[in-house]
């Protein structure tokens, strides 16, 4: 098993930039969560306690937020899409989304005012499926493009949500640029969780949608000790930045240690933290990794600002680390719950297992303050969204 690469973030500065974190304050995310819950298929996902595994790895606690139960879509991404599209429609209507429900936006009255809109996005699978689902539920169209090498099973799942969907010959970041061009040419609405100059509102709304998962976690552990460490997987970083933004402001008196985890073929945060100036670096090429949801080479600008300031560091991991995490989740100790976690969902547990059991590095543990008193929070961001590859990884390794 290839050793993960670790870089400590020398630009870590928990000075609480209130302007940046204001979008992720409890009162703001409460509004987001309230809208998400107006859909009749909404369910709060479970927060599992892996007590036996924690004892085995010599840490105080391991909790796992299992997003495979989210809206029946087997992944967390819909949390961003449902809020971003709802917020966009509210803006088009000139109304406050706080005063609207999903049912209201589905009404014939709203449809008459707005007409039929088309939303477009680039995706490895989960985000596109969430956007397609939300667009269809609200009576609009969606167009989805996937990068080269994308799973046919994920493509089929997106088409089953009513989208016009195809796999390109481009990598993820180039697919995003293609979609942005098509949106401008056709008057479509781009719904992407990465931001760039001139495109910031919708990516922010998506991040706020993701942040409501943190709100659920905080409520689920109310009255118990807060996590000391949060391992967060990163592609463009929107998910990791959103969870960090909420958790840092909520626990600002005693902020948790944030660890960014990436595939080594798409480790843009690791590469950024390596630079002397902490500049936002990009990774190019095919980015050939089983962690399809994390195969992104260009950091979201807002997420990068948050993670550069509040993340302790970043790990760059080989695919074998993700496969390890999938097998550990799927083969629990004693009465720990079994969790079906996909490639992108399981890499954080694979890394934790590696650090504590296979190749513990004393310097890394010291950098992370990772020891027997640590209370770990992980988020399994997807289930077996590619069932064929899931079986290949957990059965064949």
C-alpha cells in the first residue's frame, strides 16, 4: 500500500474572518435547512458511532455521518443542488426563499411566471444526479456532461432523473468550462459547485446547502463532547470548505482540527499548501483515480480561502487508501453498524486506519494532535453509486 503524502498547512490562521464565515453562521444555515426540509422526501441521515473500531484504532471516538440515505439518491450532493436551484428561482421571482417552500416552487403559478428553464452542470455523477433530480422535481430541464472515463452506471442514474446527459472526452475541469460556454450560448443556468471570477453566487448557495449536514451533526451530538478532528475529502473543496466554515464558526471557542484528504492524482489542495506563498494551484491531466467524485484539479476560490485559513493540512492518497476504507466500513467490528461507502466516501476512514494501525507516523500524529483522546468525525459522502466498481474494490481489493 502506497504511503499517503502529508503537508502541514503553514498558512493556518484561525483568526475568525467573520466576513468569510458569515455565510455559514448557524442562523444562515438554519434557513437553508428549513427550505431543504420542505421537500416531502427529506430525511435526516444517521450519525453512526463506531465504538469498537475506535477502541481498535486507539482513539476515543469515531462518528460517521452516512449520506447514502439522502433523498434516496445515495449521496450528499443533492443538498447543494436543491438549495441552489430553489434560491435561484426565488431570486428570479424577486422573493425571499425564507418565505417559500419546495411545494410553492412546484406550483403552476410559479411555472407560469418563470416558464421552463434549463439547468446545466458538469459532474462525475453525484452532483449531476442531484441537479437533475431537483430540476425535474421543480418542473424544469437539465443538461449534464460528465468527464472522460465516467461510470456508465452513474450516467444511467442521471438520465433516469430526466436529464439530457452524456460523457465527454474532457477531464472534469475542462467539462466545467464547456458547460459554462454552453450556458452562455443558450441562456441556460450553470449550477456548479466550483467558483471563478464572475461566478460566485450559485457555488456559494451550493456550499450553504452542504453546510446543513454540519448543522445536523451538531444537533445529533448535542449534550455530548464535540469532535476534536474532522477528516474531509476534497475535490474542488466546496464540501470540505462548507463543513469547515460551519464547524469553525459554531465551535469557535474550541475549533476542531480540520484535515483535507485528496486523491494523489487530483491533489490541488496538497499542491497549494506545498507552495511557499500558499497560492491556489491547479492539477491538470486525466486525473485517473477511482475516487471519481474527487477527481477535480482546480480549487473553488471561496473554499480555498476557507481551507487555507482553517485546515491544519492535507493528505494526498493513493486509491488503495480509499479501497481500504470501503472494506473497513463494510466489515464492522462486533456490533458496530455496517456502512456501504463508495470510493470518495471512504477515503477518510482508510486514511485514519492507515495512520493509526498500518504505518503510524509520530511526526504526523504530533502535527495533528492525533492520539487516544481524539474524537473523530467522518462523513461518508456516498454509498455504492457505482455498484460494479464497489464490488470490485471490496471483493478484489
